[in-house]
């Protein structure tokens, strides 16, 4: 009996020791898992800090490049310029009528803000240049056409609620000549793939300083989509000898719905 009792006690002690051992192993496993989670959290925090520092460094590098190579937008904002670029350049001019700002490079180098005190932009010039006609609506907004000496065309699609349009063109070679109608030296005007006007330059022997151009009025289909195309013609050697043909030129063209003004004489 004595040995049986002692054997039972020994078995209980062995089982108790096994339970204690398993509990210690579980506690060690929990501690190791918690430490692993803490280490992973620390690694994530360090990675986030590293990414933030890298992002800040990249922003600083980008800002440095922008300050060095880009022209930052400044006041006044040139959002009304024909190029559609709002960046501020060294020279801008302000229209005395609409009070909007334009880039000198988009107009002509002769438009220097240091010398031009009473500047009128192409949009206002084309709109107000005919004192005998009143503009009812704008059919084609002013667009640029640059004569380069190579084959060049510019096409604009439009629709009008009238069957007659008033087409005007100015050349931006100097502030004075931009105040009167001036078509390209050598070219053609097409409406709906039909040639409606041809431009011939002055002869070399001509005593005129400038060709006398007029605005053009054409009949078009009403309330239908139409196409206006300005085409530059490359002059040959004989034409260069015979006519006065200038080099690179910048023109602005627009079309309007107009009517004759009524003048009452008392």
C-alpha cells in the first residue's frame, strides 16, 4: 500500500510539472509574439519616417528645379493671352481697352512695354477697327496664323446664325500697322474647300509702302457647320524677284456678324 500511494503522488507531481512547463512555454511564446509585433511596428514607423523624409527631399529637389528652370506664375496673371499659358514672362503689355495682359512674345517683339504706352490687343483691335459697322456677335474668335515660308495652313470650324460674315485680319509687325487690315503677302482664303480670296504682294517697283487691304464679306450657309482655311503659298524664285515678300509674319484673323451703323444728321 505504501508504494502504491507514493507512485500515485509521483504521477501527480510529474503531471503538475508538465503543466507548469507547458504554461511557461506558452508565456514565452506570447512574449516572443508581442516582441515580434513591437519590432514590426517599430520597423513600419521607421519606414514611414524614411518615406516622409524622402518625400520632403524630393519636394525640395523639385522646388529647386522649378525655381531654377521654370517661370513661376506671378501677378498679373496672363490668363487671357492667345497662347493660353498663364505663366508670367519678363515682358507683358496691358490692353488699354479690355485691361487684360498679354505676353510680348505672343504678339511681336516690337510690342515692348517700355515703349508702348497705349497698347490695344488684337482682339480689341479687330473688334473695333471698323467705325462704320457695329459688331453684333463674334463668329470666329481671333486666332493666330504665322507665316514661316513653308507650306502652312490653318483651318477653323464655325457655325453662324447669319448668312454673311465679316472677316478681318491684322499683321503684328509693329503697333502702327496692326491697326489696319493686313492680309498675308502671298496666300489664299478658302471657305468650305472653295477659294474665295487670293492675296498677291506688292510689286518690287511699286511706290506704295504697304498694300491696301480691306476686310472681306462672304455669304455662307446659315446655321450649318462651315470651315475657314487660310493657306500660305510658297513663293518661287520668279515671284521673289517680282514681288515684295516679307519673311516670317504673325497675323490674327477673326470673323464677326456685323451691321451698318445708323448716323443721324441734325
